[in-house]
C-alpha cells in the first residue's frame, strides 16, 4: 500500500492492518514521504508491482493537491461532481499503470475527511472545550467526502481554523482510532468501496 505520508502510514498500520489481518490479508505500507510529482508515484508503484509475493498493490493518496501531471488531471471538467472526478482519475491512473494487480485509490479529498465521520470524537483533542459544535456545523449539511479541496475549505484547514494547534500526526490518529473503521465506512462511500475491494482479494487468491 503506497501511502502519502507519516499519518497515512500510521493509519494503515494501526487501523487498516488489524482489520485486514482478521480476513487473512496482510498489508505492508510504503511511505512516499510527500507527493511531489506523478513521476515519483509511478516509479514507486512499478517497483512494488515487481514483488511476486504481492497479490495486489494499492494506494492511499489525497485528491487534494494532487500533482498537476497526474493522468487526466489537466483535462478534468471544473464543474464535474467530486465522485465522478475521483472515479475518472482512478480509471486513468489504472490505465497508466497498466497492471491487473494494481488497485488505485484516491482519498476524497484528504485524510482529514475521514475524521468528520463522527465529529464528537474531536473531544479526544485536549483543551478543545466547546468547539465540537463548530465541527458539527461543518458536517450538518454534507457528507465527509464532500468537504472540498479549496485551500481555505479543505478538511484539514477547516480543522485548523477551529483548533489552531491541530497536529495531523498526533491528533489525526487519536481521533481516527476513536471513531473506528465501521463509522468511517458508513459515512464515506468511496472509502468504503476501496476497503471492500481489498477485502475481495481473499476470494481472488482462492
């Protein structure tokens, strides 16, 4: 599993890994340490696909601030619905890699969207006080995956506006573990579909 950074690596190890191990699937996260350009992503995926022991290679990369040289990105319609946008990019991603073992996944719109699956768990952040209601306002009229990718309104930036001391690597994982995968899958359909696709690898192996 090629992941974007340290937080995603911890998420994979501490939430995804135990879940999949119960189903006989063993994931090994590989940390990109930041996404600079698509060439680097392509290079890493091609290396991972050479591992004959791997049933599949997948990704966990943010749609927000995706590299401008990503396949199909420059040709995307600006008014295209976010689900259609991410599905189209994943299709073009798969076509570019051109390997049946490859399972592309782009996170709508970034990791922090998953934390909006249940904002009551933001109380896990010390000294957050009565700010939970502000997070509730954000999510009251939309799904977590709908929180968009504009610089001032992306999931992480919305959190930082309310809680300026938010630390993704520290607080992000604490909140995520408190929420749990079940709630995230319930509230985030695109994320849920990805988890299902990985779960189906057991039947493919058999």
